[in-house]
C-alpha cells in the first residue's frame, strides 16, 4: 500500500560511506589504512570547509571528525551539519587529543554520537565504526518504515467513507480526512484549527429525544470525553456545514489517552442521508404493500360472504319467520274479548328477542365485511374466538356439520387487526367444512384455541374430511395453487400474509387417519386479561 521512498531504498542498499576529516595528513593516513578493505567507501577532507562541501554532495553515513582544526573546528562543523535537515542524518564521531569531560560534553551537545581519543587504537576505531554504522542503518530503516506507515495511514484515512477528525484537548480540529471534507462540501484543510463544537452545533437544530443537545450541552459532553476519558456515541444528530447547511449523522468521540489521561480525541462520523432516504422508501413500500394486502383481504371477505349467502339468508330468515308468527299471535291476543296482558308481554319479549337475534347476525356480517380501521387494537383471545365462532356457526348449519369448540378460559390479550384474523380463522373453518361437504361426509370440525407452550396463542382447525394429497401438501400456501375447481388459489396465501404481518406462523399437518389440521399462532401481549374478556362458550 505504501509508496516506495526511492531515496531511502537507495541509501539503505548502497555501500556505507565514511568521511574522514583531520588537518593532520598522518592521522588521515592511519584512519584510511585502518578502515580500508572493510567494504566501506572512504572519503577524505583536511578542513572543516571541505568536509561541509563533501557532506552536502555525498551524504556520508558516518563522519570521523577532528575537533582541533584551523579555521572551522569540529564542533562548529557538527553544529552546521545538524542545523541543516539535508545533512543532519549523518552520524558524527569526534576525534581529539582532548580527553577532558567538558570537551566530550561539548561534542555531544553539538550533535555527536561518540568520542575517540587520540592516539587511535585500531581495534577501538573499528569497533566504534561498526557499532555506529549498524545503529545508523537501523535508524535509517526505522525512518523509512515510519515514512511508509505515514503514507499507509494517509491512504487508509483518505479511502475511508466515514469522516474522521483528530481533536486537540481544547476541541480544535487538528486533522481531517478527505471524507470529512466531502461531507462538509469544503477542502479538508479549511477545517483545521476550527472548534468542532462551534463548527457543527452552532446552528443545527438537533432532533428531540435522548440524544438531543444544544451548543452548551455538546461542549460539556466533549469536555467530559477529554477530562474523564469517557467515549461518546450519538446515534441521531445534525451537523452544520461551513456554508450553513445541515446533514444527518451518527458519530462517536473517542479519547486517546496517555498515562490514563486523555490528550486528544478522535471523531468518526457517518452521513446518514442515504440511509434515511432508503428507510423512507422502504416504509412507503411497506405501507403500499400493506394497503394492497388489506384491499385484497377486503375483496376476499366480500367473496366469502357471497359464498355464504345461502347460510346468511337462512340465519336471518329464521328470526324473521319467528317474528311474523309472534306478530300473528299478538294480533289474536289483541282481538280477544279479554286481553291477556301477561301473554301479550311474553309475546312482545319474544318478538324483541328475535329482532335482536337478526340484528346481531347482520351486525356480525357488517363488521366482518367492512374495511377495518387502520392500525391494530388490543383484544383478548377469548373475545376473538367467540366472534369467530358466531360467524362460523352460520356456515356449519348450512353444511349440516357439527362445529365443536375447545377454547381455554382466561387467555391473554393479543395486539391484532381483529377482522383480518377472523378472516383467517373463518377461511380455515370453511375450507374444512367444504372438504367434508364435497366428499358427502358428515361429522365435525374442531376449533381449538389455547396457549402454545408459552410462545403465543394457538388457533387450530381440524376436519374429518378426505385430507390433502401428499403431492399437494408442500404447495398449499403457494400463490394461485388450489385444489378447488372454482378457486383462485389466493385464500391460504392471503392467510399466510396476514398471520406473518402479525408476527405469527401458519401451517398444516395431515391427520393420522385422514382429515387435515390447519393452525396458526399469534404472539401474546404482555398484559393480564381484563374482566371484560370472558371465556367463549363452546358451540355445539
């Protein structure tokens, strides 16, 4: 990933260069002969001025520098080299007959790395040269690696999609990556030196809620990060750009500590504009799909009521016929020579009872067919089961089939759209009745409602019909699959969609000796059942 520093590689791979500097030719000769033949490239200078010229041109790795020279002495040469970044990397060993401590201290202060006393000891010179060349090579390798790491770090930070700031202890931006510049519609360099809080929270109106904060509060929270070494994460905020516009973000502020004390902080932030747009589109699509599913469910209920028309007519005609007969009785009582008030009251009560019976049937049908209000409501499973049974009894009587109910008492509450769940249960009950009717079979359809192993409420419909062929069982909930000659194949698919939208599951299992069981589960609402919700009575 790092860009190769060609100069550094060249310097590390070339022959080590040593510059020998002494105004005494005899000393130069001794040094040259001592180091010659050891693989070094040796350079020679007899004055400080010549030494400077050679160093600026050749950049030797190591300099053996005499201290006492006419003109520019060794200390001055050393200071001059160390003050220039182009020549400061060369290691310098001083050569001097002065062996006092003050002279050595002056040499180290000037920038030297070692001191060799005259007269030279050959082994000492060789050992010190080898040691300092090795140290120099390691320093050069470390420097080259540091440059590579800096390049790698810059490349990584520039490639990141998240914006990154480095903050000083005062909260000023001391580093900003390319993404930070892009998000703020400016050059990242223009962000440096600005207060993070003043820049991003001076004008933004942040959302209300747990993470809401104003300029003062954000300043306080940033100071807490830096003073108490506590990280901060904000999941929903607005940043102000330098041009005054705002954009939504999530961001974290993490302290960088030294000796358990925060010295700086790193801010990582992410522009959530695209995520918010996608979430809004997804919600719009979900609402559209829900509206279409609700419309399809409504059409399906209308179709179901059309198929149940004969049974509905019979259920309404029964109380109407009774009403007509009771009215005739009332007329005869009224025309009698002596009015039997008690008998008249009883007859009128029976007329009222039959009117209520017809009204209840019509109201149940009306509630079932009408489009439900948007949204779910709280209802006990017992109340729901009772409403389902009252509708299913009409169909059971029409088919001459016994409807046997097994409803556990005091079931928990559900959070549902009642009409849609009624539709699912009624669809399953009608399927069971029709399966038995088409096969000219008489018997019963069982409707069970109970708690499902602590995981919710189980609604189960079991018929005594011929069952479902094995090759059809895996396709029962597939769109447009049907075993009915006049069916469209959307009933069970719609049931599955409704139950899944309530967080439940729906399924099928064949009976051991014929027949079928369809079931669905619904999650319970975590609230005790109220007194108003009494257990449904079993319908026979």
